C-alpha cells in the first residue's frame, strides 16, 4: 500500500545549475500539496517547471531548501525511497520489455512476490484500458497507448505522489483532449496526489485543483484555476492565462471602487482595486471574449474590423480602435471585414496593473524580490 500522509511540503526549494548564470533555475519555491490534491505547475518553456519536478523526484539535488512529507524530510532520500510515480513527456518506456514487464518494473525492483506484482500490473492495465495489450512491445503501440502504459507504470508503483512532466505534449490535439479526460477520470477514481507540469493553460485550468504559475524560476501566483483566471496578480500571469489585450493606459479618475482609464483611442472603466492615482501609468489586460460588441454601460469604443476568422461557433477578430490600438476579440456576433463596431467591456473584467511595462519586462514588485 502507498504510504499515507497529509501534506507534501516544498520549503524554499532552490536549484542553481553550474554555469546557470545569475538567477537560479528555481528560486525559493514554497508550496504545500495536500493528499489527494492535483496541483499544476504552469509557465513558459525554461521557467523551471521540470527542475521543480525533478527536485521533488530526487533526480536533481536541491541547492537549498527542503522537502517534507508531513514531518519527514524526503529531499535527502534517494529517488527510489521516495516511492513517487513518474510520467515523462517522452513516455520513457523500456523498448525491449513488453507492456506487462514495463508496468511491473517498479514492483519487481521492490522484490514484491510474483502474484502481488501480477495483481498490481493487471489492475493498472485495466485502469488505462490496455489489458489486451499486455504482451505487446512499446513500438507496437500508438503514442497515446504508450503514454497510457507510462501512466499505468506510475500507478502500479502504488505511489504516494505522482509526478507528471508534460505527459500529453507529444500527442496530437485530439488525443491530447481524450487523454486529458482520462487523466481527470483516473484522478477522480484513485485520488492520487499529483504534481503536474504543463505549459498549456487550458490543460492546467481543466485538470488542477490549484495552479502555480512560474516565471524565471519564481512563483507568481498560486490558487484555484478560477481565481487565477479571473484575477491574475500581474500582467505576466494575465498574458499567460489568455488576456491577449495588454494595453498601456493612464488613470484619469479614481472613484468609489471604480477607475476611469484612457489609452490610445479608448476610454474604459475598471473595478480593479489597488493603489492607483490619477495620472498614473498602468497596463490594462482584457480577454478577447470579454469584449462585447455593441458596448457595455457607458463604455463605447469605436473600432473597425481589420481581420476576422470564423471558428465554427464564434468569430475571432482583430479590430483597430479609432486613432489607436489594436484589440483582439471573440464573439458570437457575425462580423465582417471593414465593419464599424462599438465595443465595451464589463468593468469587472478589466484588469489594471501598475506601470506601463509590457509583460516580458520584470514588473517592479518582482524585480524588488530578486
Ligand atoms: P521548463 O521545464 O519550465 O522548460 P527547466 O526546468 O527545464 O524549465 O529549465 C529551467 C532553466 O534551467 C532553464 O534556463 C534551463 O536552460 C536551465 N537548465 C535546465 N536544466 C539544466 C541543466 N542540466 N544544466 C544547466 N541548466 C539547466
Ligand atoms: Mg520542462
């Protein structure tokens, strides 16, 4: 049986590679994962996701910090003693072993009795619906099936924690969607504590109980998907979560829970709270599907459709605001090239961040931490 515990805790976990330059690949990551929880580590390539996972797995040593399971320190234990299940992007199956022997590898290494291994392997293969493929070799399976074998192998370890590093990123988009559903179902049934790495925000939003966004090795925000999606803490997280419109603007009026803003060719209101003063430079973040054709309240931005694509159900358009910026929007309304439209956004869906720095610059509050 897998060990029971109530929390896996990362405390200021830091990893610096030799020759890795000024800043560590992973910097002081502190995070508590509860038993049964599904936590996704999300961020662009190079932000330190794999490093974080490998630190937890014991595949790379920490430069500083510690990892605990409840009161037991585990970062000082060798990989095999941690009894974590691992699933990698490239499946990492043994090519010369059958599916059955791949899945039975963990229990066999632990020298469990033969009938016990047989039981664990059958249960794991049944779970991923590959019982009929037990005697095939990995090369005789599709990518999706191979990844399911890798998942079965992790599950057969009866692990206390499952670590997955972009397990779906080598699959085509249809299969990726299918497998996402299977992972969801698997997690629902087994309730395995899971730390899941991805650069795909949709995957993280749909699978995770909580998401952690990393940037340059530093945690930006942690919380349930809805919280990050609705209230990204900075323009980097906003950008990463699909707030495609990131616009420089100025605060004109600070009112009772409402900010008035102007930018190049537009005026908007926002319910964002925070310390803003009239005249201050800010960055406004808006999701394409929060822009309403026809206007909202007294927000009316005149624009012309510059490009439009039909997505099967919705229209995606790029518009140019009179004398100003370009916006991306998504709508059910039929739109045509060259059409003049009036646009609005619910003030609750207009995010405002201090400073006019674009998302790829260090924002002031992050720079001060380094
Ligand atoms: P991600 O998985 O988010 O793409 P990684 O954790 O692989 O990011 O990498 C984080 C940073 O650490 C990157 O800048 C990467 O180049 C660097 N890095 C990763 N592995 C090594 C290594 N073995 N040696 C030196 N630098 C590394
Ligand atoms: Mg990686």
